[in-house]
C-alpha cells in the first residue's frame, strides 16, 4: 500500500528544490544583465569580467537544464514564398 503522506512530502520537497534552483537561476540572470550593462557603459570588458560572465552563464544553463528547460534551435530557414518575394523585390530594385 502506498503511503500518500510520504508521497505528498516527497513531492513538496522536489517542488521546493526546483523552486530553489529557479530562484538561483533568476539571480544568475540578473547578474549577467548587470555585467552586460557594465560592458556597454565601459565600451569594453576586462578579462576577469568576461571570465565571470562565461562561468555565470554556464552555471545558469546547468541550472535551467536541472529544472527541465532545454535550448531549442529556432528554425530561421526562409519559406519558398519568402525567397521568391525577396528575389522579386531585388529584381524590381535592380531594374529601376
């Protein structure tokens, strides 16, 4: 027989751990944005800052993977209609 209270406790624990990982991910994301702002304002980045940025972004990726989020490539291949439309526009522009 399944102990429902034990299962509920386990589920609550897992949810709590995932929430903690998501909080850590949000913090890492904020720190990455702060570094990006620092880079933009300075017009450059130090080697130490780039190292910190890279390590933080890798940590964020691992945190997101831990909670089940995965990168998915976006299909940016133009459709045939888009290719033909672009070709027609370019031809019209070159014909003057």
